[in-house]
């Protein structure tokens, strides 16, 4: 499905779709959840996420950590994946002909869901209703850090001496680990914006200074493994595969 495909969906707040999901979070999702929940981004990471801020936490009963009864407790700041639901977004590493690298798929409704599917509009209308474009555009700004990370890694790593496949395999394993991972100050800085730049009332203002601060930290980081894990986790958190972080390194 693309933006012109007929689609509509009415949520009837049954709360069933807020159970037993894997919901990937980008840095901007964490900022927006923190504003809606009235807590810091660091508290969101610790209380409501796994994998260092990049996946929303679900409890033993299968319910999302933000669910309150059958309602979303952070509705104003709900993550992009929740805004898109029941559509899923698939990203391609290469940009499509129209300049977009997105494709939408219709997800199966939760069993017993009261949501109503239809074709009263199209995908673009649905994205507008959900204020999803603001998230997509902000994620694109964070995505621009990936080439910067790759370039810094290129300055530090001699692929004549370090086997590139093994280097990136390790980085991917480390980035995707949900426990037992090494400390990584860059990943912490990506998902805990408040700790890096101080909390701003306006999320947009925080994104602006957060991106600038991350760019400076990337330039100062001297541990290539730390940079590579951060690149992979950033790519995955934005909906791309780890290959987005690796780029052309392995085809040289
Ligand atoms: S963040 Fe809100 S909408 Fe998303 S799964 Fe959790 S409760 Fe549901």
C-alpha cells in the first residue's frame, strides 16, 4: 500500500491491540512519551522500555506499560507505531522512485477488536489524522546521523586489519541484545535526550539541540565498536534493517 491506497480505520478504544506487541521506539518516540507521561526521557527508558529505550515494555499480563484500563495513558505522545496501527510501515534502504522509501501493510486486527476498517479515505488521510508525518519527518532527521556515524567509524577502523563482516556482526549482536550488553554512552545519549541537553517544554526545540549534541558526540567518540552498535540500533529504531547502518562498507 502507498499513500494513495484507499484505507480508513476507526478505533473504538477496546484496548485489545495494546497487548502482546513488539513496538519499536525511535528517540523521538521516547521524547514524546516522556512529555505525555510527565516524566523524564531517562525515566521512560527505565520504566517503560527494554533494549535501552528502543522497545516498548509489555507486562507479564501482556499489556503495554502505558495502558491504563482500556485507554492509552500517553495518547498525546503515543509512539509512531501506535499512530500507524493497524498499518505497519516497511522501510527500504534505497529510496523509491518517488523519493519515499516507505511501504505500508495492513496488519491483522487483534482477536475481538472493536476497530472498524474501511475505505472512506486513503492512507495519506489516515496519516494526517494521526499526526504521523511529524514523527516520520523527525525520524528522517535522526536518520541523517547514520552516515555521520559510518564516516566516523571509517576514520577509526582499518578494514585491512579488522574483518568487516565480523566487525558489523558483533555490532549488530550488541545493538540488538536485550540484556548483558556493554555500556554504550552514545546509545544512552540517543534515547535519553533530557540527560544530554536538558528538558525543554517544546519537543521540537529539544530535537534540534539533541541532534546537534549527538553530532558532536559522534565526532568525539573514539571507540569504533561503540559507534557501530549505536548506528545499528539507531537504524533499527527508525524502522530500517541493520544494513542501513552498514552501508557500502561490506561491498567495497
Ligand atoms: S503506547 Fe498507548 S497506544 Fe501504544 S500500545 Fe501502549 S497503550 Fe497502546
